[in-house]
């Protein structure tokens, strides 16, 4: 590998040389290389999509894109919340179980109010349930934040403890069984699309056309799932908070150097509490969304390891567990990468255990390039 | 004054000890060590608790392990046995080999052993072997159940078509057995072809995504077998979302209220109910009989069997007892 | 009698609190043991304490290896499946050799050696990825986690490996001494015991605990008394300074990840000995507990701090807690909550003590 000092020297030479027009093409090439390396994970994702589409043409279809997006909605929200926490230098292991807790809480409220049809009207039940889930879901985040910020419990232990507490409470509420008999409208919202197109009945907004023939049903084109719209809105809002507001700036500052942040007047404890509340809030959004999609509230199973995938996505997206780096955009690409790998391997028919090996290698490779040439990327 | 207080304390202490000793003689203490945190075992506990209350037996339940396997189960099992006051343990061994020495040690200390749902060795405790010490194996056969589902599903799709298995975890012996039973079961109907065998790790979202992907690749998919509660929920959600309810037949396992409700709505076509409540109840009942007067279980085996719910019998009053509930 | 408040009294109090603060982990462990012994049934018994030690060997070995990695500021997520990977290789080797006609005396040590050698490979790869290619430790080891699992399942054919030589279980479940009223036997339970005698027989010092202790002591020495250990702390404290001081950081990190891998492989072999079977998913449930043990023991995930003694106490705190709550027959959902809350508490109180001591 070329030592960085020599590389810098090389660039300086190139800069001087490039005042000559015939060598400006070389400089453009280097700029292009920098662009590729900076967005490596995204480009890698696109290459992967091409790879899967060549091996299995059915991969490259609107329905499959929808499938991948819908499957990723929960992890997207969890990982977005995790991004805030990791940038601030912490970690949140409880997100998967907060999701289960809020799913169970909101479903229980909906079930109770709906009373199998004999209770309140459906919209009332649903709104009440969603609010209950979202509000209750803030509590674990608040507790996490207070433990970390005021009591200086290491985030790993604080959120690991909350992982057990949130799950235990969720299982107590539902008794270990799924909470069902919810208003049917939940399923329509959670699984609905913005628009449907069918050759038989044309374009229709929100309303699914009634088709009977199997061929017609299979040919129905569904555009833009409602659940994905909800998630996209949340991601945009929180992405903007992170990148464009002072709150976001402070998060990076705390993650970069806590002492400097304190000295520059940031109320670090209060900020950290808010960070964990954001993580908790997004996790409870994920939980409520699950209820809307599956028309039932389930606690999170231990085997699902949501938090591991959320954290992995954030790190693939460019964050460091030491704090100070990371973006929502990077996290989203990381989540989509994992999601595409999952669906892609199912479609091309790779056997389960070879999949684990392949995913492991691919993940390492996806991150490798960014690390091997950091000088090239960061020497602006 | 002091002497009176001390005297009273001593007398009450003696009375308490005597009461404790007498009470200890009267009630049997049993312990239930489940396999994993799952509605199937919760229902088993419920059946066992009801029977224990009826017979006046004290029942202690071990922690439901978070993961399947001896690593998680054995410490809890040994902790229960180490209490020293347990007369009988009934457990669902999470490894047919690893639990043999562990349960043998427990048996040697004078605690009787019954295995429920799964077995050690090969499940035949009547022949001479190093695993013939349990009183009995009480449970249903996952492999056989898988076969039953295969045959029923094959019939439902008209004897030909593509099917897939939506499984959960390749390391859990019970669901692996169901998958194997299903795979062998469809061999009896040559027109039925298995196109995919996926694992969702108890994550219903993954199950939905995997079934959706297989459907995308095989638009003429005819049937799906969701091997437990979570894979079933994801599987039927995928079929409903694709608008193919009824066109693609969904077979599920474990009769939670939600799946029964889905059966009534037509989103699911078959629900296989094991009888966990009955298994738990039988374990307590026969354990009590053995502790009281040494009654042995014939053949050391009790198989309560399955109940298959379909749209035709889901509303039968006799069938309601097989639904799992809290 | 009058009591006057003077400075020597106050200093004494502060001294006491400081001493408690510094040794909080072990004091918490003792409080735990006392609490459960009093409220539990049969908790305070030789059998139960030995069960706790045996149950905690997997977490303890994983955690000790993880300590080295965490001190350098990294993390090793692959250990969860290296346990299964090396366990499967160990079991498969033994089964294959025995089936080919080799004796148990030969196949068992060969199986163990092969598993240890293969068990070092993931560590080597992790180390190369992290040190030479600068892949973040989280991703490198997360990737290796998947690879180890996939390879383990493929080798075992997705079936737990069966038919191991019986001596394996004999070692894994055996004790150094067996005591019966009147008889003391070394290594094996006396034969032909009547059922009543069998009930009273007690094993003393489980074999697997001896093996684990042996490994832990060796590496405690390495971490605390050798230059290797010093360098480990140096790298964790400030990697740049360590480089400038002449430490070959890359090579050192590779060795660190190989140590972690080695401990995971040892845990896998001990698993095979305890359970007489090789399973690919052997250690996955214990990984989170292992990292928790290291953090409870005083290490920081940012690196630079941590001791093996702290880690061992952390692992014991977790094991004693779970067994204690099971002993009390706490209903499962309450148990999950209790474990979470008590773990937080265990670390929480530790934070109060330094404040008191530094308030001058």
C-alpha cells in the first residue's frame, strides 16, 4: 500500500499538473474514484441487485422491491433510532424488545376498545391504540437515558437490563400469546398501497380492485406500500433532525469528544436522555407498524436478534461504535443491503447454511473497501 | 417480660417446624422444566397447574429458556433439582443425547423423571439402555404430525402442485421433525413438489418476506406449511397480501386463538393442534399416581395424539377444548 | 458519653465507602449469595454451588477471551458460533476416529487438538481483518459469526453429532473426588452402589471447572504480569501512542483475536464433554452474557480498562442471579424483569461510590 505521505504528494503534483487541460481528464478520473469509494456501500448494493436479477429475473420486479422494502420497515426504524445513539457514543440493545412492548401495548388497547366488534368504532380503537403504544414506548427510552446520563450506567448494561425488563413486561401483558381480534381496518392500513394498477380496472388510489381470476390477481401492480410511506416520512424527518439541526450537531459533538461538548456549553445529560428517547420512540413506531401490518400484537422473540441487525446496519452505513460518525442515509443503505441479501438468496435458491457464509463474507467485503482506502476518501 | 417473649417465639417456631414437617409429608412437589418460551409450553403449564390444583400437588415451574438447547436448559433443570425438595420432574428435553447424563444424575438422587413432548435416546424406555430410567414419555410425535399435515395439504390442493415449508430454526429438534415428516409425507403424492424450505428464526416479518419471495419465484405455488405460530402468522399474511387467500392453501401448527380465528375467516386452511394442556395434565396425574402408590405407566408411553382443525369442524363444541389459550 | 464528630471519623467513613466502591462487584456477589441462601431452598449446598460453577463455564471462558479484545477497544461477536464450530469439529473427529477403529484414548485427545487448531482459524481471520484491513471489529466478527455458523452446520449436516465415545461424558460430567459416608473415591463413582447409597453420593470439584480454572489462571498471569498484557492495555488506552512506543499493534491485535477464538474453542470442547454431543448452535445464547460479564467486571467498551478477575466475578454474578431466581421459583416473566433490573442495579450502585469519595 502506498504510504499516505507519498499519496498526498502525488495529489499535490496532480493538482499542479492539472492546470494543463489535457491532464484534467486524469483529475476527473480521480474525482470519480473518490465518488465511488465514498458511496461504496450504495454502489455495492446496486451491484448486488444486478447480480441477483441476472441469476433470477423475478428479483427485478416492482413486487419484489415492495417485498424487500416492506420486510425492512421495522429494522429501518430500529436502525434509525440506533444511529442517533451510536453517534452519541452509546449503544441501545433494547430496541427490539421495546418494539415488542409497544406492539403488545397498543394491540391490547385496541383489542379492549374494539371488544370483538361490540365496542367503539374502528378508527377510534386504532388511534387510541397507536397513541397508547407510542406514548408507553417512550418510557423505556426515558429510563435508559436517565440511567446512562444521570447515573452513568454504561449504556451496554443499562439497555441490556431494559431489554429484559421491556420483554418481561410485554410478555406479562400478553401472557406469551399473540394479542389478536383487532379491528380489521388495521390490516387494511398496514398492508395497503398508495395506488393499484390492473389491466382490467385501470389505476385506483388506495382501494384494492376486486379481482377473481388468479392470473389477474398475480398481474396486479401495487405501487408504494403505505407502511413504506410512513417509514420514509419518519426517516426523512429524523434524517433532517440529525443532519440539519443543532440537535444533530450536538449529537455528533458529544460522540466526538464529550469533554469538549461539555465545555462548549451543551447540556450533555439532557441531550443523551433525548437521544435514548428518540431511539425508544422509533422502536415503538416500529412496534405499532407491526400491529398494523399483522393485525396482531406480538412480543419480540429472543431468536429474532433485531438489535444485532440494527447495529450492524448502522456500522455498515459508516458509523463507528466509538461515536462521532454515521448518517441516516448510510444506515438506510445498510438495512436495504441486509434485506436484499436475505430475499435475494431465497430467490436464487441458495441453501440456508451457505447463505450464512455468503452473507458474512459479503458484509465484510461491503465494509472493507471503505477501510482499505480511507486516505483516498478523506483527503479533501 | 423478656422470658415470656422468648418462650412464645420458641413455641411458635416449634409449631411452625412441626407444621412444615407435617405439610411436607402430605403434599407432593413436582417441577416442570419447559423447552422454550412458546405458547405451546405455556398451554402445557396451564394444563399441568389445573391438574396439580385438583390433586393438591405443589407445582414449581422452571424458567422458560430463551433459546433451545442443553446450554440454556440444563442449568435451570439442575437448579430445580438442587432444591432438594422435589419429588418428580417432568421436562421437555432439548437434546436427546445431552440430557441423558443430566437426567440420570437427577434420577439417582431419588427424583422421578418424566419426559414430555420430546424424549431422550429414542423414546423407548422399556428396553435395556442407559436411558430407560424415566417413568414415561408423554407427547405427540412431531414427525408423524408433519406427515399428517403433508397428506391433508396434498389432498386440499388436489394431489398436485408446488408447496413450501416455512420453518423456524434448523437447530430445534421439534420443528425439524415436523419439516422432515412433511417432506417424507408428500412423497406419497407424486404430483406434489417441494420447492422451498425456509427458516425465519421465529421472526414473522422474515416469514412473510420469505414466503413472498418464494411466491414471486413460483407464481403457481399451491400450498404453504407454517411450522409454528410465528412462521404461520408470517406465511398467511404473505398469502393474504398477495390476494391469494383460498387459491394458495395454508397449513399451520399449534392452535392459538389467532390461528383459529384466521381459519374461520378462511385465511388459513388447516390448523394442527397438539394437545399440550392434556400432556401437562397427564404428566401431573400419572406422576401423582406413581408417587402415591407406585402405579407404573403401561409401556412407559402415552401419546395423546393430534387434532386437525379445518373449516368444517372449527365450530364443533367438542373441538373447542383443543384451542390453546392463556 | 459524648460523641464528637471529628475529622478522623469522617475519613474513616469515606475510607470504608471507598473500599466498598472499589470492591463493589465482589460485595454484590456476596450479597447475592447470602440473599439466595437465606430465601432459597437448598441454594446453600455443595451440589448447587458446583452446578453454578459448571453452568457458568461457557460464559466465563467466552468472557475471559472477550476481556482481551475489549481492553483493546474491540469486540468479538464471532465467539457465539466458534463454540459450536469447534464443538462440531471436535465431536465429528472423535466419532470418525472411533468408527475407523481407533481407541478412545487416542481419538479423544486428537479430537480436542484438531478442534483447538481449527478454532484458532476464525480468530486469525478476525485479527487480519481488523488489524491489517481495518474492518471495524463489529462487522468483521459479525461476518465471521455467520461464516462459522454456516460451516459448522454444513460439517454436522444440520444434525447434532451423536455416538461420541462414552469416556467423553465421563470426563465432562465427572468429578475429581466422590464422597460417600465411609468411602472416598478418586475420579470415578464406586461401582455397584445400592440406590440409597447412590442418593447420598456427592461429587467434589467438577472436572470441567478444573480445566476452565487452569486456563483462566494462565491467562490472568499473561494479562497482568507479562509485557504482552501491558501492551494490550497500552493499545486500548491510546493506539497511536502505542504505535509510537514501538509496539507492533497489528501483530498484537491478531494475537488478541486468536486468544478470544481460543477461549471460544475451549468452551466448545468443554460443551462437547458436558453434553456428549456437538451442536452448531452451542454457544449462541451465551454471547451477550459474556460481554455483559466483562462490562459488569469493570471494563469499558471504549477500551483501556478491565481485569480478568472482574470478568470472572461478573460471570458469577450473572450465573448466581439466574440460578437463584429459578431456585425461588419466580414466574418466568417476572424473572426476565428481575434479571434486567438487578443487573442495572449491580452496576448502578457502583457509580455512587466514587462520587462520595471524591467530594472533598
